[in-house]
C-alpha cells in the first residue's frame, strides 16, 4: 500500500527521532565501581575495569578487571586482580593495557594475570585513560605529571607535556588515524572554571588543535560514532552527549552521576556505559542522525 506523502514524511521523521534516542537493551549489576569497558572482538567478550570501593572506608588496592559476555552477563567478576584504581582500558599487541595509579599495567590475556607494570622513572604514574594507535603504540595520561606517556617497543616514554592553559585537566583519550583526541575535564579561564572541550594532538608533529570553540562537558568517555562525530560522557552530571566533527555538542540523555568511560560499537549501534556509582553496565541501541 502506498502511503500518502504527509504520512510517509511523518513516519520518516519519527524513525529518525527514534534512532537518535538511545533505547535500553540490557542492564547488568554486580560490579564494584566500574570505570571503563573495551570489546575484545577476537574472543567475543568485554573487559570491564572495576575501581573497587572508594570514599570513606574504602579498601586499599581492591581494583580488578571483569570478563563480560556480549549480551552483558558477567563471565568472571574478578578475572584479573592486583590493581589500585584501574581506569582506562586499551587492547594492543595481544595484550590488555590498564591505566592505574601505580602505572600502566600490561595484562597477559591468555593467562589472565598482570604481565608487567610500566611507570615513570620518578614514581607513580597516576594514570587515567589509555588508548592504542594502529601501530600498537599505547598512550596514557598522567594527571600528576600533566604528561601524555607512550608505550613504544615495550618502553614507556614521556611523549607530550600538556599545556593545561589550552587543554585543561584531561580525562578521556582516543587515538585516531593521524591524531590523538584529548577529552578535557575542565579549563580555567581567568578566575573562572569552564567545562572541558576536546583537543587534538597530531601524531606527526604533536601540534595542538581543538574541535570547535564551545565547551562540551566534563569529558570522561570519548568514542567515534562512525560518521565523523563522537559520543561523550560526563561523569559529574551523568549527561551523554553527541559531538559533531566540528565540536558542537547535543545532549542525548542523562543517566546519573558516575557515567564513566563507555564504548560505542559502530556496526552494532550499541552504546555501553559503566555506571560507576550504581555498580552497573547499561547498553543502549543508538545511531547518529543521517542528516
């Protein structure tokens, strides 16, 4: 049956709107301060970093990594232990890399244990997010030193000293083909604190740029959407935003304080978000607008 033109247009608009609104697919609880998630496509499972207890009365060094099935079921809650506050995750060179306070941990996936620690020569890394480029180099940010470190050929080196007057305090990192994206938590402008933005750092010459001109949020998770834009999470507000290639943010939804370092699977149109305070993972079906 041929639809009238007005009804067809209304149906199309409704479908586009639905595609732009994240729809809950599954939810899993039982974690302890989940902070980051990464897909191991080769093994068909996710790895989730758990910071463990935090705040008053927290147990020291009770962080761990979990294995989770593709449909969100916990396969092994405490798969790898021995972490302080594990945060960002990256897969490269057949290993899982974990940003932690003591340093960058290198996990032997087959053995399910920490293979090595990589730390600055002068002490703890105070590392947060990490990411890997196409050549297998791993980048991790140090809040204590205000520096991006690179693990190259098994050796950790100070790769880029941050100018925080331009980038602000960082949280999220994401490697792309020719640049590193830096997700800012906040930026001091004069005597005022401004929301963070997304900076760019060229692999070729380490030149610093920026997506757009307006503030985005307290950037935690930062993932490409497959169409030139990005999905971004704000830990403090619980906001989940879509940011265009030229840096324009749009609110997608608000989930709750503790919305942490997510992943977005472009082909499956699946957005999976650790909820750190609620001790949950939530997966949503979502795709960016084609307009």
